[in-house]
C-alpha cells in the first residue's frame, strides 16, 4: 500500500508540472490537442473545446501535446501553433511547469509548518561535552541560557550562536539553574573540521507551529534550502565527489519515500516537497528534451531573430534523449541492485 500511495503522489507531482504547461498554454492562446494523466492505454476521456482530456492506465505522470509540435494537428489554425505565438508567451508556457512544481513544494512545506511545526532550537542545554570550554566553565545539562555578554537571548541563532562565532576571544554567559542565575566566562575553541567556533554544548530542540507571515517566511526558507541542496548535489557530480552510481532513479525514490511513509508521514511529505522542487529545477537545465532545452532554443530565437534550424534541433534532441534513456536504464538497474542494501541502511538509520 505504501508503494502505491508513493507512486500516486509522485504522479501528482508530475501532473502538477503538466498542469502548469496546460494553464499557461491556454492563457497564451496556444492550442492544446491533448492533456493526459498517466501513461499507456486510455481508460477514459472527454473532449472539451479542442482539447482531449484523458486518463491513462499507468499512474506515472502525464503529458501535454501543444499544437504545431505534431504534424497531425490539422484541427488547429496556424495562429495557435506553439511556434507562431509571441516569444514571451512560449517562454512562460515552458517555464510554467517548473514554477508549478516549486510552488507545490512551497505549499507542502507551508502546510507542514502550520499543521505539524518545525524544529526550533531552545535556549536550554541538552548536553555538555566533557573536557570542552563549556564543561570546564561549569555549564551542565538542563541549564537555561539567559544572556550573552549582558544581552538577552531571545533568538538563539542570532543572539547566541552568531555571537559565539564572532567572539573568539571569549563570551560572558548568564544562565539559570534551578531558579538561580549564575554567570561564567567561556573561550570557544575552533573546530577545524567544520570551520566554526564551539563552546561544547548541544541545545534542546522543540517543535513549534508557525502561522501567518512567519509560516510563509519559513516555507520560503525550506524551499530555498531544498534548491541549495539540489545545487550542492549537482556540484558534487560535476566535481567528481559523487558519481552516477550514487543517483537514485524512480525505483529508488519510491523505495525511500514509501519507507518514510511507513515510519513518519511528515518525513514523507518533506521528501515529496523536495522531489517536486527537484523536478521543477532539473527540468530547467539547458539540456535538449527538457524544458530548459526548449528555453535554450527560444533564447537562440530571441538573439538571432529566427528559430534554430529544425534539423539541428531534431538531431541534438534525439542524441540527448538517447543519453537520458541510457542514464535512466542505468539508475533503474542500480535501484534494483541496491534495493536490499538500501533497505538495511534505512532500517539502521531509523534505529539510531
């Protein structure tokens, strides 16, 4: 059941992407011959206007057929062909799928922030590491940090953590222990592995729900963090710090997401948000057959005042399509090869 729910959720993510293309195309006066949910044989459908809306057998994504990109689109006037519409409307139509995916990820994060909450670091000490400046200065678990250098600690990250990073010569800390205020002076040590200053304390975390403007800000932060993480992963691939064998294909994604669904539904929806954002951003890479490749050809048209030569576009697109198919086959084979290893790893992490 978990795998089925995961597949349906992934299909919804792709459906939202294609819905973005559909809505933008309709807005831009571009004809749409078909909008399909799922792939494979047609199960049901109806004609509304000039567009066929179909439900297909396999719940894996969907697609939009734009007028003019298929030589059989005889029911459309040339004026509504994709290539005959204003350049800006074509660009918006291509971008819309990715924009919808990023928005979906943002909305998922927003709902999580309001309904479940997010981890928030408190000013209460959870752990003091032995033989560190904090331990040697007298701080212990359960102490509550009140002031640093005489300034009240309201926002732990800004008022405490950031101050520690800037005060390598030492900080004066006032804390509460069993209702009694005590002060101590601590000189932080430099952690070469992480390139930061540390005192040697670990603070407690709490779950806090956010509402209103704060919830929107937090959802935006989580969205930007997802994009940054994706960028970091791409950077690792380019630099050789990660290899193709480290990539997860659709099978691996379903395995990881369905496992999280069985353990923690919040983690599952966090993964869905990240996947939606990843789909949106990856589709914008300047690779032919992806949305970014179509944008690249449109930019060529904007610069030179004419479309890129059709034969060259077809050849380049076919070559990259073949490369993507081979890559997909490789990662799917790897997904099945490492299925049991991945399961063992996730179970071990869950126990920890």
